[in-house]
């Protein structure tokens, strides 16, 4: 069973995705003066695209979705929507409970990402990449 390996690689991809997410949201808010809520939507989409690529190439390289790349990416985004709702909900809750985080939205983004990680891993492994790859 490769579950510990999958969890480790998923976590690595998640941390890299979080770095992208946090850097983009912080730059959009801090440098470009975007609204923290709108900026998070953009940063999340970029981070989710990266994590799809990472997990496709590394975490679930031995598994298949049975879909072409574009369709798989769309399915990934659809599946990650549950995690995204949890992620964004925690992000908004952090901003509401701790108004100082409006200046540091990367901290709230990290909290949202951490809580949503379990939901996202379960959906990715159990739904999208559930089939072992067959030799061609």
C-alpha cells in the first residue's frame, strides 16, 4: 500500500501550492491594493492548477483518471470545490475574527489550506485518481 507515500507527496504539493496561494494573495493585496476576498479567488485558482499538475505528475503518477489532461484539470477543480469551500470559509472566518489579518491575508490562506487538505486528499485519491495505471 502506497498510502504513506501518497500522503507525503500530496503534502509536499500542498505546501508548494500554499506558497503560490499565499504569495499571490499577499502580492495582490499588499502591492496591487486588491480586495482581500477577490484576490484570494485568483490566488486559489493558480494554486489549484499547480497542485493538479503536481499530483498528476508525482503523487498519483501510478494512478489514472482515465481523462485527457484538460478534462482531468476541470474534474480536479470540480472535486476540489468541496475543499475550496472549506478553505475559503476558514479564510473568511479568520479575516472576520482577526481583522489585523486583512493586512496579512497569507496567514488566513494558510489556515484555510491546512483545514481543507484532508478533504482534498480524500477526493483526489478516492475519486479522480482511483484507478491504477495500466501498462500500454
